[in-house]
C-alpha cells in the first residue's frame, strides 16, 4: 500500500509541475496548444454528428 501511495504522490507532483509549465507558456503558445487539442478532438465530434470549427492562425512572418 505504501508503494501505491508513493506512486499516487508522484503522479500528483508531475501533474502540478506540468500545469506550472503550461501556465508559464507565452499566450501564443497557449493558443497553439488549444488548436492542437481542437484538431485532436475534431474526429470524435464529427463521428457524433456535431459541427466542428478549428481556429486558424494567421500566417507567421518567421
């Protein structure tokens, strides 16, 4: 049981660290992450017959 508790604690710590990393991202990177999630979820919504609109980013100057 002690091993299970340490594994759960490790998972919660990793989750907190990931959230902190995501929160520290600049705003444009957060928007890109949202678009990536939209792209990943789109096939599921299409399969359920729900309309999907994925945001588009303007072309970058880089």
